[in-house]
C-alpha cells in the first residue's frame, strides 16, 4: 500500500513536471479578469442543529462581499484562480457577526504537453461559520448530509490528475487527492486517496471502466485507517435521451468487506432533465470522529421554463451508520436561478428536512428549515469565465 508521503511526493513531481515543461507558442490565447459583488439574505430555522425538543434558535442573516476571478487559457496551458470573501451580520445573534465569515479560494491548472496526455492540478481552501455545507458533498465524497451547528470551520483540498488517451477508445487515469476538514479548536480529519482507472468505449452506446482506489483516513492523532476499493462500471445509452451508469465492487476496511456502489439513471427532456441515483460508500463527516458508512438515494428534477430561468428540485434520503448507530436524514432542496442581464443574476434556494438523531446516540429529531436569496452583479458584463474546460 502506498503511504500518504509517497502519494504526496507523486503529487509534487507531477505538478513540477507540468509547470517546468516548455509550453509551445500559440496564437490562440485568452486572459480574463472578473469581479463580482453579491448580497445574500438567509433565514436559518435551526442555527445550531438543535433537537426539536430543545427549542431550536432561528435567525435572519445578511451576507455581502466581493469575489475576484482571473485566468489564462491557451491550447496547451490553462490556469484559473478565484477568491471570495463574505461578511455576515445576524439579526438576533450579534456575537456571530464577522467581517470574514466566509472565505473561498480556488486554483486550477491544466497542462497538455502532448495531444493524448493531460495533467491537471486543483487546490481549494474554504473557511466558514456553516460547517454543515461540508457534509453536503465535495470533490472527495457525496456527503453524509449530517447537520452541524454554526461554528468556525475550514476545509483544504488538493488533487492532481494525469489522463492518457491510450487509443481512440481507451483512456487511463492516475489521480491523487487530499482533504482536511476541521472545526476550529478540535482535531481535524485527514483523507488521502489514490486512484488508478481505465475507461474504454465500446461502440456508440457503451462505456466500460475499472478503478482501483487506496484511501487512508486519520482523525486527530489516532492511527491511520486504510481501505482499498475495486470497482467495475458500465455506462449505457438506452436512447439518445436516456442512459444509466453503474459501478460496483468490494471495499476492504480494517479487515471488513463491504460493497461500494454508485448507480444513476438520467433522462434528458426538452426543457430539463430528470435523474435518480443510489450510492453506498464510506466517508468522513465534519463534526464526527471515525469513518461512516453512507447510503444515499436522491432524485433530481431540472426545468427551464425560459432561456434565463432554471429551476431545480432534489428530494433525497441518506442513512449514515457507524457501528450499531444509524441516522436517517430526509431532505428536499429547491433552487431557482434567473439571469436577468449579462451582469445581473438572482438565485433563490430552500432546504427542508429532518435528521433522526445523531451518531453519538441522541435519538431526538433535528429539523432543518433554510431559505435564501442571493443577488450578484458582475463586471465586466458577460457570461462568467466558468473556470477551466473539462479535461
């Protein structure tokens, strides 16, 4: 098994090689810079993830701040950097006010030294007073959906990926990812993940894949908990608008074998898309010590009634388990986005749900009621740069 130090070394070598290699001259280059300012109003019906029997506290939160984005695009090399900072003011809990309540910084670099080979590196840092957002999902996991009360927290993630097109139908990928989550003042959880994958197209409707992963997790100063995952996957286009993708295999953790499953069914509509998915995996959750076995079922409905309006609904059920403790979570997420002009957009969202107890043994119901609306103005006017194109 590769150690975290060896994985980190591979990460550093890959990035250094990519940045040190000569970049061919190209006439098709583009640079961009963009600044945006957003104002958000949020109603949170349970600030501290308190059980219903203990009188949850609600509040109205105002959030405002700028975001800066800049990048460079060319056929062999591309880079995108973004930084956002937000201040928060609470109507009934002024002790939570902060001028830098939310900070979000990302950096993405892509380099293609030859037509068949692509290197990509991504890094991100988030500091926030709403750590529950880390359990919704990220680059490293699907998310446990477990609630966490408002308290300062931070997340650091890094990933390096090398993709080689062996032939017109076969692609090999080598990836290393690192993640660190921590509530301020408590022990962090650290995750290392290495993956080797092969993807092969078979005709116009089928894609087959095989992946081997090594994951290592540490909580505070406890010993590393390693696991290995082997999955085989199949993606099939039933029709031009309907298709499914499934990946399944064993996961070995601490001498115990459990299934690793990912399955999704999608159908494109004339004005949107519907989807249904099921996942079973092992992951970490901020605010919890120890790996968690998670089952998740979610449906997605996207509808575009007009060119500049997008509506989304996501009902979901998740079950997190550790030992004999199991915690079901029921959620309904709603979002509407309207692009009023090329520089002005408006987003509204809501989350309604409940969590039945905690992994520490509490059995009381924890309710969720969150509503928000965000107005964003961007300069210069025009569509957002949107980061790097897919590898």
